[in-house]
């Protein structure tokens, strides 16, 4: 039997419920980005510090470079009014500001110092809208991170302190790594300068020229502003033999009571606070041309006999010389002594 098939008609028309009202379309408005959560802030800061270590070169890997990256990133993420990193100088033991970002209002100076004083006393670093945490290294105070809250900041102060506490180990380790990197680079440079002194003193140059160039290299070795080589004469007095450095102009008739004492006693002298040292008299010796802030004076020996004195003044960075500078200059004295011995032997041969 034939089966009748009914054709089903289809329509492309859209059907809507009679009871459903269609709302007019609204223009989409851009939403403001929600503030970062504490975990995300921490990860961003950690990643920023890691990138500093892995990609930066030269100054970027120094403690100053690391601190500058940190404060800029912290300010950008949290919108605090100001933030700064202080680290204790290994030589002077003073807290020095490596980097700061945000408001430079002079009125901040006093509260900032208050915060540092509290850190020194191991007290909580909280003073009004000023907050901070300590940077530790091997269990001792090594530095401080201080921030000042502001109206536009994105995170409450309590959470900011928690954030800093979490990121502090990363920052402390990275600063320590950067400090060691700078120290090793400086040590390599010093070794090169010492090798240069040795090469000069063993060269075929005229003896007087050897001493002059070797003195210049010794001045660069300890990053001094000026230096002088004094030689003992037959009557036991010291006479200027060579002078060098960027501040040596106008000192051709230099005399140094410090060098005279070193020649007499055979003991090296280190002065780290020249302005308070009674041995430095205004208008005399080096003081006739420049203010001596720091000085190193070491005897030059020829065997057991003291034949002269090597003396340098003022590190170019403004920091005082250290015992390490005394040791390095003293290690050069034997080479200077050999060169002086050769100079005197040559002069004696010429007279014969």
C-alpha cells in the first residue's frame, strides 16, 4: 500500500515569545583593572628582581642598580607616595641610600632619619604614615626598605608590610650577590693594575720614567686623587721623586710630615678621618693644595733598609682608604725598592 508522505515546510524566520521583551543594547563601558592581589604583587616583584640578575649588565648588576629597579617597580605596583632602599656601607658602617622613588618632599627627611634610627635600635619602623622593614644578612642588620603611604596607594599598609616581608629574602640575597659581583670586578681590576706596575718596573724604560709611570699605576690601583713617591737622601731627609694623579698639579715641591715619620719608623700610616687628625696641618704638605680626607703612607724598602715612602691621598669616590689599600700598596713597595736599587746602581756605575 502506498504511504502518503507529508512535506514539512521549514522557515528561516526567528520566533520569539510574545511575553519576552527585548532590551535595547547598551554601549559597553571599559572596566578599570582590578588591583593586583598580594600573591600576584609578590610574584611580579620577584620576577622583576630575577630579571635584574639575569639580564642586566654593568651598573645594572650593582647594588645601586638592583635597588633602583626594585623601588621603581614597587612604586609602580603599589602607588605609595615614596619608597627608598638603604644599605649599610661595609667600610664606613653608615646607612646610605642606594635608591629612592616617589615624592622628594624635603619634609620627608626628618621622618626618614627617624625610621633609620628605629631600625638601628631594633624597634618597629613605624612613624605616622612611614613604614619599613629590615634587610638581613647572616642574622645582622644590613639595610632597610622604607615607604610612605599615600592617598592613591592600591594596597593597605598592613598588606604592604606583609608583601615586603615576603620579598625581603629575595632582595637581600640579590643585593648581596650584586655587592660581591662589584667587589670581584674591582679585585680583578686591581690585579691588572698591580701587574701593570710590575711590567713598568721591569721594562727597559729609563729608571726615572719607570718610577713616574709606576706611581701613576699605583695611584689608579687604589683609586686615589693624588700620590707621591719620596726617596731618602744621604742626610736622611726625604725628597720628592715623583708625583701623580688628577689632583697633583702645583705640588712639585711637596713635603709630607706623615711620610717623614713613616720613613723614620718604618711603620705604615692609615688616616681615615683627615679633617679630625692633628697630624694634618692646614696649609702644609698636601693640605696646601687640597683638603686631605684620607691618606695612606707606606715605607719603600730595599731589603731591610727603608729607602723611601709611597703615599696617596683621597679616594676618588669620597670613601676613606682601608687596611686592604695599605696591604696592596705595601705589596708594591718591594718592587719600587728593586727599581730604586737599580737606579742607584746605575748612577753609581756612571760615576765610576
